[in-house]
């Protein structure tokens, strides 16, 4: 509460649009906290919208954080999902909210639908329960494009996008991970989500193309050297154009 009051007093003399951005930033920060080990560890603070001097909005920076996976699918963090310019310029009509937060104040947009995925960024969280639902809703969205986001766009949302690419585009998990990593290089689903993705791949294709490897920086995925990931090869080639 103290942080919100201080922010509101500080920005009282600023333009209304800028005040709105700062107030949303404070709302997000207060709701998600600052757990450094969590996907919810946002580097979002009121001054993150200010570029050098007061009154200069970092719209371009927010737009750059909205990564295009394909022509009709985008991956982003919560900050980007709350930005009207992002939703309008990308023609977003469907949002998959994997932040675990309720009552997110998205900009008002008549044709906007929201699919909630109420899962926290914890290894034991059952994200796989939503793999099929999210893939189906993305596939069914023909009125515009889809934005999948969590809090920082590093764990939950990329895992959901990889599950979609496996089910709807026929990509192996290795291929799906490579495709998402190329457009958003700092993704890092937690170990539990990786295991759920591996189980999903085995269910879809009868085999795995990645395995879990313990390293000094944590548990990471590793490509199986004896698997070539033949299935979905054509989907990998034209996936970015769909």
C-alpha cells in the first residue's frame, strides 16, 4: 500500500496515459511479489516505463518483448499483455493468462477473450492439465492473433506454447523448444514443466527427443543424441509462417 501511495503522489502531475502505465506497474509488482527463483520475478518497477527523462514512455521496449512465434501467435510477459499498443498493433483477440493472477486489468478491447490458466510457477504445479485446452483455443482463434503470457514470459507461457506446437503443428519437443528459444532466447521452464512436456511428447508421438540433465546451473533439457526428431520436420520449416 505504501508503494502504491508513493507512486500515485509522484506521478500526479504527469500525463494521464503515463500515470496509467505506472499505476499498472505498481499493481503488478504488488500482486506477484519479488521471489528471485520464480517465473513471477518481474523486473517491473514504476520507473521501468520512463526512458531517461520524465514523460518519455518506453513503448518500443515493451513491443520488443512481445515475441512472434508464428503469424498468429505471440509470446510475452505480463507487462506487455497490459499494454494497449501491443494488443492493438498485434491484433490480439485471445489472451492466454498463465500468470496465476486474477482480475488482471487488461486494456479494454471489445473483441478480447481471456483464457485463464491458474497455475503457479512451481515444479509440482499441474500445467499439463491445460495443454490440450490451450492448444485447442489457440487453434480455434480465427478472429485475430493469440498472446500467451505468464509473469516474466520465461517458464509457464513458453511451456504452453511448446505443448501447442507439438499437438497442433506436429513438432517434436526438441523442435518446439528450438523454435520458441529462437524467438525468445531467455526462456527457462522449470524442471517439473519439462517433465510434463516430456510426458506429453511421449503420449503424442510414443517417444522422447529430450531428456533432463542435472548441471551446476540447475536441471536443464538435453537433446537425445540418438533421436533425430523426424516427425514434424515439415511443420518446423513452415511453422513460423502460420
